[in-house]
C-alpha cells in the first residue's frame, strides 16, 4: 500500500483520550520539516522531525472537571510511517497508520470539591493529515 510523504506544516490529528484525560490542543497541530528535498516547494519530513513536535493543550477528567494544561508530543512512529527506502537526508515520514503520543501535564486539573489531580503523563495516539497528494512511497 502506498503512503503519502509528509511535508512541512502538515497537520496532526490526536485522539481525544490520553489515558484517563480528555485532551484538547490549544494551538495548531502541525509538524515542521527539516528534509532537504521538497515537494511542491515544501520541505519533506524526515526521521527525527516527529521528536520536535510539542503541542500545548488543556486536559480534564470526570474526577477533575476544571482544566489543567500540558503538552502533547509524539513518542514513537509506527513501523509503517518511515520509508527507509526513500530518503532525503534521513528516511522520509509517511502517513502510515497511527503514531504513539504522550500528554504531559504541566499545571494540574482540579475539582472544586476536592484536591488537584496528581498529574502524570498519559499515552494516546495520533495520525498525520497529508496536504500533498502527489508523492507516495510503497
């Protein structure tokens, strides 16, 4: 199956649920590219670009309805999201299936009737939304 190559400023779509938290991004969810090659005047995303993603978000849960804040990062790509046979400076990132994401709280969510949440990182998933539909690999 062919996968589209991910390019600069392609969108990221994260699942709403990260463990026990409901997480809502508060800034655009995009990936920045550092590859040398370009598609339609946009740099291609290469292995390692996913590690630079950090999206500000709010979170809450049923027990802690007053939102706290934190950030979403990509913890690892799925095996089908790197095109090892297609390289710019490194293997290219492609749409593939879903990557693993991590939400890390920075300020705690709270409950007016009880204590603040003991914030702990929670795992989730996400996927790439490709903007170009010209170049595929696979």
